[in-house]
């Protein structure tokens, strides 16, 4: 179990607020999504690589009702923070790497979203991950 998993477990009902506070130290999700939302083509299919709890998708999909997302993550529990308003436009693929998704014939994407993920990829496999 990772340190992050232990902290999330101990946070209990305050998990989302704690995660938001921690994330805010590094990134402003509202400003981040404002910057990328205009660059995404109309009606795009997005693959969110390492989607985690899905918080960034809440901000993105609230502003773009035309978008659909396939969320991939190596974890077994993903998308826990997705809001009901956007949840129906997100296909969850827990325990799934991008390579597995592609190998299983997953839908092609117009956009790959990679946020807060690269530091989890082992250094020796980062070049392959980016490729």
C-alpha cells in the first residue's frame, strides 16, 4: 500500500477535500482546464491516462458537454470523485494501462490527457510511456 493510499484511507469522508487541498499546492485545476479546453476539438474522444479520482474531468466536462472520455488507470478503484453530471460521459477502465487498452482494441482517441501521472512511471520506462 502506498503512502497516498494510506492517507486516503485515513481521511475517510474528508478524502475529497484533503485531496483538493493537496492538489492545490501544485496546480489550479480551474485555470488548467481553462487553458486546455479551447484546444480540444469539438466532439472529441479523450483517453485520460492515469485518470485517478477524476477531479480534472469534472472541470473539463462541465465546460464541454460535447466530449466523451475513456479513463484508464492501473488502480482498481478509479473515478471516485466524478460528479453525477459528468459521470455518464466517462467509461472507466480500472487496472488498465494504455498499452493494454490499445492491445484490447480500445477506441482511438482524438486527445490523450496525461496529468499528474509521469512521476508515477518508473524512470527506465518513461521514454516508452511517452512514445
